[in-house]
């Protein structure tokens, strides 16, 4: 795939980037080099290579997935204007 001047102008317009006529030819060359490099990456044999999420072989420690109430009911309700039976109490807004 190659990029021409019209394509560069269209990409610039879609990206809302203002470019001058003098900037178009260098951008054509740069974008073509980038696309050539991407095509080279497609030629690399990756069979048997495991996908990785990081360059370091580490795993994040996981906590147990347990449901708790947090044991902070009193602290949570401390600043509530009105709390009853462990819940926030709000005024009725719909008749």
C-alpha cells in the first residue's frame, strides 16, 4: 500500500491538522516508510509465540473475590443527615 498527496491531504483534513503544500511531499515519504515497516512486521513468523501483556514476566497479586460489607457502616453513616437501621434516609420526592 502506498500513500499519495491526495491521501495525505485527506488524512490531514480528517485529523483536523492544517498542512501547507510544502509539507505534503515529505509527509508522503514518511507515511510510506511507516506503512512499509508495518508490512515488514507482517512477514515475521510468530507461530508458537505466546501473546504478552508486558515485557516483564510478572503477575499481579489477586485478592479473593469475596463479598463483604466493609465493616465501615458507622463511618459511612457518620455524616449522614438522617440514618435509620443502618441505611441513609432521604425525603420522599414523588407523590
